[in-house]
């Protein structure tokens, strides 16, 4: 084989090698660009999620009193907050007829209510008294047997929408429930009479112990 043919073959092999390396480099560069874009988007979404308003509706209890609470647990103000309860709890609560906090929706159902708030700052909350838990759950202090509760009558679907400062809209929809505050089956609250009787029993036991000394 002549020197010319050897040169042609070597040159061709080198060119093929260069082309293979070139295409492999292009593919790796494209992969790196794609991964970089994905990482950048993920970081953007993470920042957006951590730096946003987040309005949450829930029921909290303080000394047997239940309170309907609207709170911004996010890190930015929430604007044009609008929520509806459709329908309001079918059991009796102080929220019924509470025209200062809620308004009745303009529809056929008298139990559908709405609430509008112009702005809620981070950690700011609005509350309305619902009622005493034992009364709402029909469990007086002297009740010995727990009455059967209709779960659906103690639940209400809430729909909520609000905006951030860039006018980006957020929507949530879930159930809030008074049923969660129902006591565990087979338990009851100790009334004032029970406490008095227990104190009298403790005094008697203490007197016996002192007498034995």
C-alpha cells in the first residue's frame, strides 16, 4: 500500500474521530443546558413557594370556645381575599346570622355565606366566635352517653381565592370540620360536681393518712 493511501486512510479516521467527539460534545452540552434550565426553574419555583402569601381557614379552640379563623401563614401579603362556605355548617353555630363577619350569598340557599377581605398581612388573622364546643356537639357536662353526631352537619366546604402583589391568583378548596373537636368515644368531660366530689375524696384520704401517723 502506497504512502498516499495510508495518508488518506489516517486522515479519514482522524476526521471521523473528530466528528464523533464533536457530536458527543454537542450532546453533553445540550444535556448540561437542559439540566441547568431545569435546576433554574426548580429554584425559581422553590423561591416562589417560600415567598408567597398562604391564606388558611381553620377552627381553633380556646377554653371550650371555638373560633372560625382566617390567617395568612405565608411570607407576603394576600390581596382581595374572597372565601365562601357552601353551605355553612348545618348544625347551630354563632356564625348563623353573623352579618358583620359573613354575608349571605345572593343565591337560592340561605345557608351559603361569603367573606371578602381587602388585604391580610403575613401572620395576620381574622376570627369569629363559633360557639361553645359542648353546646355545638350537644354534649352537656352531665351527659353520660355520647349522642350520635351527624358528621356532615358539622362540616362545611370552603373555597378561597386571593392574589399576591404581582396579581398572581391562588385558589384552595377543602373541608373544615367541627367534628374534629368531638371527644373520643367513651369519654366525657368532668363537670363542676365531679371536681367537687374528687376534692372531697382527696381530703378524706389525706385525713386518714394524717390519722394513721
